[in-house]
C-alpha cells in the first residue's frame, strides 16, 4: 500500500475490528515504515467529543502543514485552486451547521489541490485513527480523495472500531467499498503468538501460565497486555500454580475500558451485562430478563447491542456469554458488593422457581447475603449431598 503511494498510484487501507485487536498498532507500524521511506506523514485521531465539528479531522491533518511553514512553502501549498481551502484553514471556528454543508464542496476541492501540491515534493501518508467518531464532512473529503487517489503519490490508512453506536456507517461503508480501498480485519493472537507476548513481558512464564492468559483473553491484544501488567502488579510468579488464579484478576484498565463502552450503550445494556456476569453459565435470556426486571424483548435488544460492541458473544439459543472471559471478570468486579449479593440471591430464587438442579442454585446462594429461610437450608443440604 505504501509502495503504491510512492509510485503515484495511491490506495487506501481500512483497518477495522473490535476494541483491542491491534488496529492502532498497525497504524503506528505504517507510520514508522512511511517515515523510513522519507514519506510526509499527516495524522489525525477522531474523538467522540468532536464528531459534530465539521472538517475537524481535516483540520488535524492540514493545519500543521501551514502553521509551521515559511512564507514560500505556505504560498506554494495554497497555490492555484488550493486557495479554496483558505477559509477553512484560516477561520476554522466559523464552520458549522448548514453553512458548512453549503460550502463543503469548494473546500474539499481546495484541500485536494493542497494535498496535490504537497505530494509534488514527495509521497505522502495520510492516517486517520478511530474513524468511527470522525465528522461526516471529513469522511466525505476522504471519498473525494478516493475518486482521484489512483493518480496521486498519496497513501491513506484509516482505522475504525466495529459495533460503535452512532458511527457514520454509511460513509465508512462507501469508503470500504471503493475500488481504490482495501479492507483488513486483524485476527486475534494465536496460542503461539500469545505465548510469545507473555514470555516477552514475563520471561520465566511457563507454558501452562501462558496458555491460561491466552484462554482468558482469547488472543485479544489489549486484554492480554493488561492481564500481563496486572500479573506483574500482583507480583505473581508466572507458573502453573498461579495459572489457576488468572480468572480472579480484573485489571483496572480493562475495568475502565468496559465501563466506557457500556456508558455509550443504554441502561438496559449495562443491566444485562451485570446480570450475565452474575448468572454465569445460567445466563439464559429468560433468566437475564427476570434478573434485570425487563421484558424479554428489551433484554434481547440490549444483548444484541452488547454483541455488536463485542462485549457479549452473538446471541443464540444458549446461555449469553461474554466475548472474552476477562470481560466477564471485569464487569463482575465492577458490581458493588451489596448489589452483587442481592443479585445472586435473586438469581437463586429465579433458578429455584424453575426447579433447576440444587447445586446450581446453591452456587448463587453462597455469595449472597446470609439467610435462614427454610428453602435455602434445604437447597444447600441437597447440593452438599450430591
């Protein structure tokens, strides 16, 4: 892809995937490779707070070119039709609402020529991270450039997170489908790949410990890295004995990441996530709906939203499950002690009313608040006798 840009037959690479799959790491590698080939790098990162600011990404890309340029370079970059971009670059705060929409075409044309003028002195790499939060005007600019990219000494790399609520999927879909685009989705780390990552951080890690880390995170790069850091913080020897305790860890960074992702979803989704964490293997949809006090349809819709964000696995006829066991640990750890005990007690009641096996009911009674109810004692006795 970078070679195509250097050969003036530009291409766009769209790197997409769920959180923690290494999209930004691939982007960073592309930047390093481009700089090693003396390419000019223009970089921007979208944020949720700025998604409604017209041409916000475009300004991140183009403003630095002019702010540090001498008069000669400034005039060369804005020569000819590139001057049409002047109103945006010189007065960015004046852009917004319908007025920005009305003036967008001449500005896009001007930015295209500004980029063309820049590429006359050498190939360019344009990178946009977290495009799921990008403003629509900037994504239209990307589409505008794509129509002309095959004759430009310009390469573009864009990353986006899948399943993000409110993402401009229509424009991102057009970018992905363009003939000058290529779409890739980084795969999870294999067992061998995860083992190498664990050993690189914990040289004395044995195979059983490394494999436990891989199973806990299912090869998600972010989760695996945070799990290893949590092990280091605890001071655990990375051996088979501690491999059995991996499931008790809930790294702070993972807690924060999951909390932020849940905040972007509905209250229903947050409630369903907590219910699934508490119910564990008993998290069938009817049980989740009962535990959250929601109608089954609402619970199912929330589960679908959680699956789209890859917090849960896609919903099927079985029990609801988290996409990665470490996410289950993180959500469970984020439930307050009192609320957790109450939820386990209610879960036990729900399972008892369905005549579920006593050992499964007992599994929820043990972490609940104490009770001398007759049925509780009977269930615990039955479970102990099995």
